[in-house]
C-alpha cells in the first residue's frame, strides 16, 4: 500500500465520520423542528379558542407560537447548512395531544385551568425533547449553544405557565363568593 492510499483512506474515513455526525445532528434538529411545529399549532389553536376576555392567555400563546416560529427558522438554517432537508409538519404525538386538548376543554368546567394544564404538558414535552437532544456528544458547539438558548426560553415559558396554572388552581379551589 502506498503512502498516498493511506492518506486517501484516512480522508475517506474522516469524511464518512463527518457525514454520520451530520446525519445524527440533522435528525436531532429535525425532531426539534417538529416539536416546535407542534407548539405553533397547539398555541395557535388554543389562542383561537381562548375566551376573548382572557387577553393575557391569548397574548402569551401568541408570543409562544412566535417564539417557536423563530426557533424553526434557526433550526432549518442549520439543517440546510449541514446538507439536510428540513422537516415539515408536526409529530403524530402533537396531533394526538391537540385532539385530547379539544376533548378535555369541552368537558372541563374550568376552561382556563384546563388550557394552562395542557400548555404545561406541551412545554414539558418540548423541554424533554431539548434535554434529550443536548445529550448528544456529537453536536457542534454553535448548534449546542443554539439549543441551549432555545431550551432556556422554553424553560422560562414552562415556569410562567406552571405559575399561572398553580394560581388558577388556587382560584378554582376557593372561588370568590358574592
């Protein structure tokens, strides 16, 4: 075997390794695109169905949908840069979640509490998806930083929703009497 063949073989092996890492990273990013698409669809639907008097929830859900749109744009940019095809649509679990939310809201006396509980479940699922994604050892530093930034925003949304949900549980448990 000549020296040139050894170099070519090493270069070929490195190329295959980089392609495999890119493929794994693209898969991770595409999963997060789908999760964010689920958030967008869920929050748009919830925003549309939220009582007109609950402007605070409508505003929060609109902002969270917008946050996910920005997340998707950033994630798609990286997928394309890595030579992949960005995912479209939503995850099946997200569709099932939205159906369950519809049914639950229909049969729930305290619709605001039900909406907040469902939003909390959705944000918890998004948090877990990001936590799993960041466990990959092969993520480039710039992508890891992007995911950490997006995760931090989702964690903040989760905390806000959970606080609102707890407040609503207290109100629902002890309603004001006149």
